[in-house]
C-alpha cells in the first residue's frame, strides 16, 4: 500500500492526526532516566535516548498517527546516536507506527539518490517510511526521492513554508509574481499529479508550519493531493485553530507534530505537580490525550 494510503489508514484507525516528535535532549530527559546514565559517554546517553524514545512509543502506539524522530538530536551523540536512531525507527515500525524521519536531507541528484536509498523503504538500513527533504536544490534533486517512493511505497515531506520566524527571508520572497513557497508548492503538486492513490493523496507531502495559519489555508488549496506535516504546534505557539485549515473535508490531509510539549510534558507547568519526573510517562500519555482532543474537529 502506498505511503499516502497507509498514512490515511493510520489516521483513521488511531482516530488521531497527532505526530509525536522524538527529539531527545540530555538536559530535558526526566531525572529518573538522566540519573541512570552512569558515565557521561555517547554510548551511555545513546542507550538512554533509546529507552526514552521506545518507552514513549509504547505509550503512544495505536493512539497517534505517526512518530517523527529528529535525526539532529541523535547525530549529536555521534555514531552511538545513529545506532540509537536506527533502533528507535525499527522499534516504532515494529509496533505498527508509521515513521517520518526528520533529516531535511537533499543534494545534487546523484547524491540525493543515495539519501533516498539510505532512508526510505523496507530494504534500507534505516527502514523509514518517509523523510523530510529540502527543495532548495531544485526539481532534479527531488526526483530521485520520488522514484524511491514509487519503488518502495515510501513518502517525502518537502519543506514548503517552515514554522520558524526567519523562514520568510527566502520562502516569502516574490519571484515571477509569486512567493517562493508557492513555487515549491506547485512543484510538490506537479510531482504528485500522476501518483495520487486511493486516499486522494500522493507520496510527495509538504511541511507547513502551524505558526502561519493563513499560508496553511492557501497551501492546502494549492496542493490538494499532498499530505501536510504541520510542525510548530504547542511549544512554538501553534494552536488547534491555527492548524484547522490544513485538513480536507474528511479530516484527512494533515498530521500535526508536537515534540517538546509531549515528550517533555513532565516539566510543563500544568503537568509538573501532578506527574513530575517520576511519572513522566503518565505526563506523556496525558499530553497525548490532550492534543488528540484539541485536534478532533
Ligand atoms: O520538518 C520539521 O519537522 C520541522 C519543520 C519546521 O518548519 N519547523 C519545525 O519545528 N520542524 C521540526 O518539528 C519539531 C518541532 O518541535 P517542537 O517545537 O518541540 O514541537 C522539531 O523537530 C523541528 O525540527
């Protein structure tokens, strides 16, 4: 089954459009886990990251649409972190969760092929279901990813309008009468046009930040066949109202990512007293329920 159709199925069976971002940070791990790291070595932290992420996965499996491990936090630990990333991806897939690996990769076409082979599909050593990619190198840099998506029923999410305040410097620039992000959206639509599956969506998705609700509405109509990954919910200020426009009439077409507000929920003021560090997984569970409830339109 195509990635787009599997994502639609995951949303329907879990009854959730939540994507849990797995962004482990040493200083924010619950004290119970941080204290168990006996030596300050990459291997020891990598083991803690694996435990942290797999325990979160156990809590959210079946209750959310997908998870998104952010490669950067694993890369910080060097090779040991990359082993941990691999373990987290395969554990999530083993328990039936779709995985979006957040690597924001890309390069010239021949190297893009290597990235696509590396990260996507069941035969790759990483075995991710989908990957975030940058459009900056142009159409010929995206095509190798799309070919691998075709061959392996994988997906990609192209950065279209990012959630950060400075993204507009290039993305909002007007060129040939339209913004750069609108031009990227056109490319996404074009690459999807011959690949739309049963769910009404294709393998080429888009990243659009919750922090730009007006542009989200514009981009939803500009890319009717593209799944939209919406980061920026929660910790970056995006709300349920802000992401509403990302969905189609049947509640499909978008998944909303939250990382810090879910995985480090034990340190949010509203959960701190109730759960604290000891019951950090109960805090993850409560924050997941809260987000799911907010996004039930
Ligand atoms: O591609 C992404 O996921 C992404 C794109 C974007 O425009 N903004 C953005 O925040 N992200 C990622 O989404 C996650 C947001 O984390 P929180 O702000 O903690 O929810 C991080 O892993 C970011 O790297």
